[in-house]
C-alpha cells in the first residue's frame, strides 16, 4: 500500500473521529438552556438557510422518482414544501457551480472554472494555483449583510475553503472538517449566540462526494455484493477516457455506496429540521435544499461528474420551505441554480445590488405561469463543453471537436437518442439560441472585466490534502 493511500485512509478515519466529537459537543451545547430563550432573537424578517449537498443527483432521490428509499426526509420535505422538479446547475463541478449559486452569474462571467486542469487531471505544478471568485463580484451574502442580516457559512473545506473567495459577505466562515452532522452543530451554535436579528446561513456538505462513504450501516443499505475494484482519481480518469472497463458488480457496488451516503445526508437533514423546530426557529426560516451538481454511473460511459454535461450530472434537487410560501406546490417548469439567490432576496423584500443573470422564482412559487427558463451549463474540462436546454430540447456542444448532440428530453429523458443528424432545423434553432446567449453573456462579462487581471490563490497543504481526499488531486 502506497504512502498516499495510507495517508488518505488515515485522513478519512480522522474525519469520522471529528464527527463523533462534534456529536458529543452538540448534545452538551444544545442542552445548555441558558442559550435558548427566544425573546432576545425575536424579529419580523425571515431567517434564511441554504443547504447545498455536494454531488447529490436529483435522479437518486425518491421525490424525483428513484426506486430506492434513499431520501425519506427530503421526500417529506418535498411534499409539504415548494418542490422544483426540473432544476439545472450551471457547471459540472463544485467551484464554478457554487460561484454561480452565490453570485447568480454564469461561469463565463465569474471565471472560476479554471485551475490549470487538463481533462479531469491536475498535475503537480498546476494544482498549486487556482482561480478564485474575484473581489469585483458580489455574493448574495453581501446583499443580506448590507440589509442587516447576521451571516454565516459552515463547510467541510476543499473547494469551499474560504481561500477561494466564498467568505465575502459572511460575518462567520468556518472551513473545518467533518460532515453535515458537524456542520449543523457548528451552525446551530453560531445561531444561538446571535443577538435579535435575522440570519442568512449557508451549509455545504461533502458526505456524498467521490470517493463514496464506506462506513456501516450506510455501506450495507443498498449494497448486495462488495467489489475489490478501487475507484480512485486514477481509475476514474482511465474509465472516462475509455481505456479501462468497469464491470457491473463494481459499478453497482459504487452506486450502492453513493446511495448509502445520500441516506446518511438525509438522516442529517432530518436531524437539522428537528433541532430547528425544537429551538423554535423552523417556522420563521426560509430553508432551501439543493446541490452543486449530480453524479454519473456510466449512463453515458462516464463516472463521477467532472467529464460530462448529461442530466445525471446537471439536474439537481431544489426544495423551498418556510414562512409566506404556498406550500405543497410542485413546479414543473425548468429553473436554474442561478435563480435561487434572487428568489431568496425577493422573498425577504430585498434586491440584488449588482448585475445578475438569474431571475426570481417568486411568480412561479405564487402559481403564476412563467414558462421554462433557458438553462446553460458550462465547463472547461473535457476540452470545453456547453449544454443548452429550453425545457424540452437540449443541445450539448463540445468545443474540442465541434461535436453537437441534440436530445428531446420529453420523450428521451435518458438522453440516449441523438437527434442532431436527423433534425437539422431544430439544431439550427438551438444553435441560434446558444449564439444569442453567448452574446449576452460576453457583454455581461465585459462589463465586469473592464480590467483584465484575475485573482488566484496558492493552495496550502490543508486545502491540497482535502482536495486529494475528494479525488480532485493526486
């Protein structure tokens, strides 16, 4: 066993030790009744809590039609909340996807979709530097902060480490390890120590990210047969390049681990809801559950998420619940991750203070027909790719070889039948839509980037170690 594998194994064991320690601290802290009087936290404005679950694909949740019982708590939340059936993220990996979530801008504008990658590999020299969210871009946290909200974010580090620019607008930002269990404890501790003012908070949890959680009992819930095949950054790359096969037993084992990890996250969501209700916070809190991207399991000959723009990667969950919402509503029209923050600001009576590309979903939430939003997703990986979807038809353009794929998602949701060659008129219409979007997005980018300089960050050992654990670096 190589030293890098041993180090990764030890880091993952340490992660679970931290989880157990945070659990004990959480119960001791929440038992301190002196922190719980609600009178000093009374205010009229709603609180806002956004929980983004890394890699959680919509197609692996029961409320989106999945056959396995992976998500009972999220399913119940979808039934009584505002459930968006068709949400697409703007990027297929964490850094640009979260930048789009926080700024309501496309990756072509905020330009965080770069770290010197070649394909989905990062070499020793390139990994020491990464583009960050430039200071010229405002986040929704800054808008809430300017409106008098207390603001906090808790993450597990990696590409959500504050060094990438995410801390802008947050009074409190924590990068410590652990998972959603420790994140919720640390956030609740912060909330209970705040004065009488509303809060805007964000949690990002990596528990379902590759390499998948392999810990009892979650590694047995959906696994019928274990496999000795090791899916790591090297084998993932070989599979995605078509140089290595993956047998069905190994694939189902990995899928079972992934589903078990989602079930673990779902349990923590249930715990978070229980604590918010017990502390008399849930009724006045706008809660949003979403994901940065999904995950592939050879639906289109790819594993993980960094290489393709098919819907197993781009279609993400989106559930709203909280005060002032017409709960129990299912929204079938297509929406986008860049629409989330404008919606939250609108629900709180606020407006973005900078140019954005997303739109508020309040009209849809109120039952007013608005139609599908045009959704575009981008990545520089795989030679550069763009996916455009109008709600029914979807086009994928690969810049490296100018290949175009075209799908009718109404009749072919699995994207199995490419219509590009047989429907030239539809292809022309979709290409015109893409040209129009590119023109508008380029104009927006030029308004932001009047000065050409870009910010980058030197990755310290802690960040490199966490990204290695997550399979991004070697």
